[in-house]
């Protein structure tokens, strides 16, 4: 049962994720269209002060995207919905977006697989997101979960969304209140104009290994990238990839670092096709979010990432010892 074995290893990467915080196929890939729909007053990253001032705006939809990492009495890691935490206390007026459930394709062998665009749009519509809405997303553990939902919204053509810088942690640290009241909004219609170029698959990543026109960015912790730990069926990183761990983008308070510091952490040609990956497309979405803010013009997330890549021996991985491949 290779997938069952792999799932256990995949869970371990998300433990690291949380603990770190406490072309050649049919032709060239089209470039993404510019984010012309960004709301100028919202942007793509908002502060707690901004959110506090606009919390009750009628067109604003606030969504908690938290996913929780638990450990059972035997030390086994399990990824569970953050809904129970949401019900205990969330930012007032926030709904809950469940990445472990209705926002993923449950029929896939991989965690957090993309649903169809229509399914995703319908779920967001049920959460009150319409084509003319403004959306603020947050989580309580490092921004990756919220960034993943932000990327999925872009994927279906919706740009009027932002992340809350610092998430719920920043909100609480400032003494702002939480609520245990569930939030329900009227059903809305969210138009779908899919941008397939925002998502990369295994074949595109494989072709990118020997394609100087494409750059790969690994968002996993440095020790995992170097092959010093095995979180999947095999150790190491995809050949040619550089490493920008998602949590290196955050400061001690859990907010994204200043722009000049982020630019130094993410080198590379901003006009090249760039594909980010991690374990299941979560940390990779945080890297992709920041790259987009920095002006990278053609960024994609390899959604299935190493949970798919490492399971297939035909996909090469390298470790930081000369000549070693797995």
C-alpha cells in the first residue's frame, strides 16, 4: 500500500510546517494574465488594523482557512480540519473554508488535490463569495493554508482577495476579540474563468528539469531539501530546484518580511516561468503568493508536489551529496 505509507510521510512534512512556526509537452505554457481585478483599496495583503476597520463592510467576506496538525497517543501525525478550533474562537464575522474537506478532491490519492473549478466555485459561493465580493483569508499556522485558498481563487479567475498579514495569531497578540458564533452568508454566484497556467502537473515539472527557461523553487524546510530527513518515500529535491522555505518568508511575529528582505530570499528571473512545490501545494502557495507580490510574471504551483513526485521512482530526486540521486 504505497499511498498509505506515503500519507504517513506526507503528514510528517506538515508537522515540520507547523513546528517551524511555534516545456516541453505540447508546446509553450501561456503566461498568466495580469491581476487586473485586484481591488485597489484591498490589495493582496491587509493588516489587522485594516481588517478591524472594514470587518463589517457588506461586500467583505472573511474566511478562516486553518488546518490543524494533531498527534495521537502513539505519536502518529494526522491532518484534521480546523473547524473545531474555528468553533472555539475565530475572528468575528469569519466563515470557515475547509481545505481538508469540501475544498479538496476527496477522490484523489493525494491530500489537498484540486477539486474541479466548478466545485470550488460552488463551495466559495456557498460561503458568500460572489464575483463582486472582496475576500480576506487567514489561518492560525503560518499563512500557507490561506495562501493556498488565495491561489485557488486566482486559478478560477478571481483576484479580489487578500491575506491577513500575521493571521489569527497577530489578531490575538494585539488583544483583539475572538468570536465563537458561526457565520452564514447568503449564497452567491462566483464566475469561473480558469487560468490553467497557474497550476503545474508532474509532466511539466519533469520537462522543466532540463529546460533553462523554467525555474523550480522548493518551499520545504532546508533539511528536507538537502536530503537530511525522509518525509516521503525518498529523500531530496527535484533536480535544478532552488530552496526558499515558506517559513523563511515570515518574521518572528508570523508576518511576512519587508519587501527588500523577501526579494533577497527569492532570487531568480522574474520573467521566467517559475514553478513552486512542497509536499502538497501548501507551503508552495505561500512562496507563489510572495513571488506574485514581488512581480514574478509567470508563477505556477505544482499542487500534488512531492507526495506525487516521490512516490514514482521514475521521478529523480537529488540530495546535497555530489552525484547522489534517489
